[in-house]
């Protein structure tokens, strides 16, 4: 099985760093919307495909634009929400990386399915500052559950730190922030 991790398009939170990191629930910029549309050519979707999406507006918007008019499965999961990389356990989640309310996801992305087999604590707090040993356990479970879907390829729309944390876990390589994907950058990893 291949996991294709795709970083979201350009978000409002990246336009005036560090001040813009304080924006709550930032959307894609017009450039981010263009980047999401380009994914249609790079990874043409079919109705048989599965997208797993972080519960953050910019990732949801990226998946929505990319999959427009395609009736594939779109699953929203906090197991691919923002993750600090490398982890600094004494830090807090930035406002731009807080998971949005499930009611907002239901309202704004009504065709997306909410992952229900996840602890409420993870839905509330995400995986951003989760201790590494806890992250490894939930990440291994996530990968096993992806395998149970019995698909050759699963697309995951996520964030630079999250993608790098999963890549490091799966590959066994030591990675750094230099390995972060660019906006709508992607990595395909065989599990």
C-alpha cells in the first residue's frame, strides 16, 4: 500500500510570519486555491479513491477543491492534524493549528465523513504537541487502519510537520525541518 502525503495549499497563516501564525482558522489564499486546482492534473482522482484529511480549514479546502465533482471517500481525521516537528513538548499549539469544531466541518464540508474511531481527547487537542512515544503508537495504529482499507493508494492531505513525522516513522530515516514539503508538495511512501 502506498500513502501519498500532500501538504495543503498556501494558507493565510503563512503570509506575515510570525504574526500571521496567530490567525485562528486561516483559509487558503487565492494562490493556495490555484495550487489545490493543480492537484487535479498531478493526481487525477476517481470515485474509488480515498482522501484522509486533517480537520483544519486549509486542508479541508485543499481536498474540497482538488476533489470537486469526484465522489470519492473523504475522511476527516485528527490523526493527520498539525504536528510540531521536531517536537518541543513544552510548547503550545498555535492558533492557526487548532482543530476546528466538528459542527463547522459538518456545515462547511457536508460531504466529508468524520472519523469516529478516535478518542475525544485527540479530537480536542490533536497531535501537535503529543509526546513522541504517544504519537508513534497512534501513528502505527493509523497506518495499520489504512492497510485495512485494502487500497493500493491512499491520499492524505496534511501539514508539513505531520508529513515529516510520518515519513520519519515509516522510513526510519532521521529527518529535519529541511525535509518539509512545500505547499501542495507531496511524498509517496510504501508501507
